[in-house]
C-alpha cells in the first residue's frame, strides 16, 4: 500500500469570493503507518481527509492510492466520522455487516467476521442492540468495527473521538493503539487534540491555516502502547504545541479581531473575587 | 376511563343545547337540529336494516383501493422528483400547489374521463392523497442525514442498494407520517366524491339524509365518518408511526 498526496489544492467558491482551503499539500504515507494530522479548526485537515475518501474533489493536484488516482469513494478507504454514522434501524451487528453486504460477502461469513470484529472492540454482548441503546463511545466502537471489516487499504478517521467525554476518549485511544498493533492497518487520523495525535501517531503532521498546508512533520519515536501523561509524551506534546500555537493564534485573530492575543488577559477578572478576604 | 367521561360530557352538552336551542329558545326548528337520542335511534335502525354495513363496506373498499393506488403513485412520484437534477424544486412547488387544490375540484375531469361510476370516485380519492404522500417522500429524502449517505458511499454501497438499504429506511419515519396524513386526505376526498357522484357509500347516505330532510341521518353519518377516520388514524397509522419512530430511536412527537 502507498498513499501519495501530490500538490493537492482546494478552492471553495462562495458568494464573498473564493476561499483557499488547501494549498500545495504533499505527503507520502507508507504501508502500516499511523499518521495524525493536527491543526486549528478550519485549517482544511478534514477537507484533506474527505478528498482522500473521495467525498470531495480537489481543485488542484491529485491523490494516488497504489498509483491509482482517487476519484470517488470506495471500500478500499474506510472512513470513521466524528459521529458514528450507524444506521438506527439496524442492530449493531447488522451495521457492522453492512459494508461486507455491499461487497457481496455471503451472510454466514459476514456474520462471523462481524462478530469477530465486535469482539475486538469488546462489544460482542451488544451485537443485538440498536444504536440508540448504546452510549456514544460504544457507537464509535461499532463504527470502528464496521470500518475494520471492510479490510480497506487505509483507514481514514475524522476526529472520531472528539465528541466523546474524556474518560471514554482515553480508553478508546488505548484500544485503538492495540487494534492498530494487531491489524497493522495504515491509519490517517485527523484531530485537533495534540496529546491524542502524539499518543497515536508514527508521524504528526502539523497543519497551518489559511490556506491549509503542511507546516511541519514530527516523527514520534516512542514505544507503544503509549500512556497518557508519561514524560516523553509530554515533551513531544510541548514541541508540537509550540508549532501549533502560532497557527491557532492566526485563526483566533481572524475570528476575534487583530488586537486579540494569547498574551493578554491571562488572568480573568472575576467580580466575585474577594482577594483572599476569607483568610 | 377519561375518554368515556369526556364523551359523556360532550353528549350531555349536546343534549343541553338541543333542549335549550330547540325547545326553550326556538333558535332552530326540530328538523334542523337533531337530539342525541334521535341520532342514536337512526344509527340503530340503519344498522338493523343492513344499509349502514353495506355503505361502510363499499366506502372502505373504495378507500383501500384508492389509497393503495395513491401510496404507490405518491411514493414513485416522490422518489422521481427527489432524484431530479434540474427542476426538482420547481416540481416540488408544483406538487405543493396541486396538493393545496381540494381534490373535489378534479371531479369534473373525473366524470368526463370515467363517467359517473366507481372509477371517478376512485380517481378523486387517489388524487386526494397522492400529492401529500409525494411531498412527504420528497422532504423525507431531502432531510436524510448526509452522513448516512457518505458513510454508505465509503463502504462501496451504490445504486439500488443505496436506495433500498439506506435512503428509504432513513426516510421511513417521515414517510410513515406522510402516509398517515395521506390517509386522512384520501378519506376526505372519498366522502366528497361520494356525496357528489355515487350511488352508494357513506357519503351517499349523508346526502340521502339531506334529500329526505332527515337531519338525524346526516349527523349519524357524520359520526360514522369521524369514528372510522379516527379509528384508522389512531389504531393503524398511529401505532405504525410510534413503532417506526421508536425503533429508529427518534423522539415521540
């Protein structure tokens, strides 16, 4: 497997002129690599993922998967979205089977495989539940199982844990590391959470905003499974943060006005503050 | 229990208005406002004569045929319009216009095309609910969470399977609501059609009441029409709707 992102650019035409979402993005992803893309919101990282998925079309450049130009969505690039995107009228196991159904896998076999992957995400006992009966984290795990059954060349994950509470997110980050080590999948993971990126990735791609392009590539050379809060991890997080802070500030300035700054107002004025009178 | 009490009070008020309006204040002549008792007696005598059962059966048969036709036509039309690349929104507006046209307005056409017979009544019934169902299908498809379709496409689902396994089930809650609405439109259209051009059925019996100056029969027929309409709406469609909405994990409305 090889994924080549070549000079990808994306321009949106809007009523107030056009917006350059991506500019000259170049990236090569090797087989079995875990890539995390971080960047401020609106930097075009999800757009890039959608282009790889084939859901959006680049206005410039191309994406090659094993030398084949990507033009449309397909099961060789499984996608996990921020929302689980499970079908509410299907039971969990039927949801997991659905992709294989489209691929023409016979019912017996797809049921077995679905159960295998549900077991991998530790949801075998919830196979018969409907999505609305599951918690947010469980739904995301079903979606992960469904994505894994496609046996795709690459797994695209678009902030899959962003909508979950932090405890659930931690558990899923650990589980994803284990699953990645077991399945040796190539994963392209988009997030705005630096700690998440450093914890999961072989390489962290820092995206700059307006227009979005690759600002820096940072190799994370740490043993797995990586634990939250370890000193090595914190060191990497700090260094990525530094690169990212500039970009976040750039976006913030654009949204809050030019006189906005990180440095100002670090102590918030609190009208209820009694300046230690309770002592 | 509460329901029964509600109807007892309603009938009591009716009786009171009858006593006051006809007996004491002489607002109406007795042939212009029936008492609950006379309506009840009319219902019993019509029921014993068998003409009521016959009328109900005839009307229900028309209803079922006309409604099924309109469901098939309406869903097909709705799917076609929601598939259109061009003129989709214009078609939508056009159907909305047709929907707002009372279906009895089609009667002159129906009579010219089919004559005064079964077919013309069926035509009016069918056209009465077809557009309502189409509109429900169109809005149902339009309001599908785009994520469902994106996810399906990334799994390689396309063509008929995308429709059969994703889009139609995703639109089903709205579709069922539309079918329920279509039923009540068809029911109204059928009654109007029967009153204007038919030889038997509930609408005809209501008109007979008018022709014979028998206001009790008119009200008796009105009650039967309401009861059947309500019963089908509640027992059949209401249950179906609740079941689908619950299964889909949506909130009750």
